[in-house]
C-alpha cells in the first residue's frame, strides 16, 4: 500500500534523517539524487522511487513551481557570464533539443500544461531509459532489491531514441550596457566515444585549463587583458564542443581576440612534451580527486553506463590518458579549429570580430 506524500512531507522525511535531496537537468540527462547515511538507504530509494512513479502534479503546486522557474530564468538572464553559455549552445545547435536551454524559456514555462508533464513522464520515464547508480556504504544486492520494490510501478514503455544532435555554428551578439563583454568562442569537437576524446580533454587543459595554461599565461599574465579566461571541452553522446570563454573590457577586446586566435592556431603544431605531461598530471589528478566524493563517483558511474554500457575501471582511464601523444593532441586541435566557429558575445560587443574574420585568422 502506497501512502501518498506531498512535497513538504518528502522534504521533512529526508531532512528528519539529515539527508539531502535534489535534482538537476543537463544536456543529455535529468538526475534525481540524494545523499544519506548508510542506515537510511531504504528511505532514499523509497523517496526517489515515489517521486518518479507517483508524482501527481497538483495544480496549485505546479503554479508555484512555475513561478519559481520563471524567477530562476530571470536571474540567469541578469547574469551575463551565465546566460552567454546558453546563447552559445543555442547558436551551435539551433532549432533542436541540444541547443535549448535546460531551464526552458519564459514562453515555454508560462504555457506548460500539467498534461504535458504527465504525458512526458509516462512516455519517457521507463526502465529502458533509466540508470540507477549509487556509491558509498552499501551492498549492491541490497540496492537492487530496494529498486525492484520501489520502482516497480514505472511505466513499461519503449520511447523513441533521442534526436541526434547536428552542429550548425554561427554568431550571436547582444549589445548590453555592461562594463565587460562576455565572449564564448567554440568549435565542433569530440564525443565520449570518439578516438580523440582524451586528446581533446588534454588539449583543453593545456590551452586554458589552469594558471600555467597557454591562454592564461599569454592573455592574463603577460598582457593583463582579462580577469577570467579558460577553455572547456563538452563531450556529448554524439559529438561535442571545444570552446574558450573570456570576459574583458570594450577596449581590450581588440587585442584579446587576435591573441586568442593566434594561440588556437599555434597549438595545432607546437605542443611540447612538458606541457602535455603537465596536462596529463592535471587530468589524472582531477579524476582521482573526484573519486573521493561519493556524489562525483555516482555521477561517473551513471554516465559511463549510459554512454558505454559498462563501468570503466579507473586504471583503464589512467592508461588512456597516459597513452596520448603530442601528435594526437595537435590532430584534435586541427580537427576542431578547422570547423565552423560558434561565437556568442554579450555586452559592448561591437569590436568583437566577425565569424569570417575569425576563420581568416585561424587559416593564416
């Protein structure tokens, strides 16, 4: 017999045992998670199972949550170094799921109906689309038993596969009265399963992954053009993005962009063994340190099962990182930076170069 809980009851039950319950939406998955003491494992599986199988979407609660999300969207829109990434993503992948903001848009949230949510859960929240992962003080068989008990009411559905992403690229500019212009410049890159996945991660690290990186040293330390500049690699199940973020003043952008593009051009042919070894040490240390967090470990397990269908041993990942060569990193750079760029600029963006100017400098 299932005793219905409302949202307040769920919060009380979890916090009565000192636990933490939350959820997040990423580009390719939605996650519901909790962190509890080992004696409260059964309660945590019960609550997450209840949320996934017995949510009622009471109209009054739905309206309250609608208001909360609209406030969250408003807050994001008022945070230029946050919202510029949404504009970057939607320009790289226009008119498709991969390009849509995870928060949604004001228009979509205002029009969202209860029936849309219940229908979505019925058609997408089935066992075939779901991974349950856990890490910490628990027994695997005990977890399986609890999942079988508390997830048994999931709809038995076979939803269609997700729509494949199609990188398009392009340019977004929004003039705002800000002290800084926020810029994201990116390129099509590798996915989790690609041969150059680890070379791309190492490329991003040595290019803009720390205070010793090329971009940080050349642009901030030597020239003082920015406070913040970094690169990032976002792999997806199919394809990915390699990009640079920088925030700078309206005058400084005229020098910033040519210097940045020159670094992107040079890294295709001038990677040294010393900086590759340093990038490998950074990536390896980041991996091993993340394993000290049960939350990070759980996320890694879930993602690996989703993408690869298995848990990848840490030693296997360390071997793949160690095996990357200079030539592979340079190949990853060449393959990425010859692709069509995506540019998003927010603020006093008039002096940010055009896509054609960017492409010309990279080809020089």
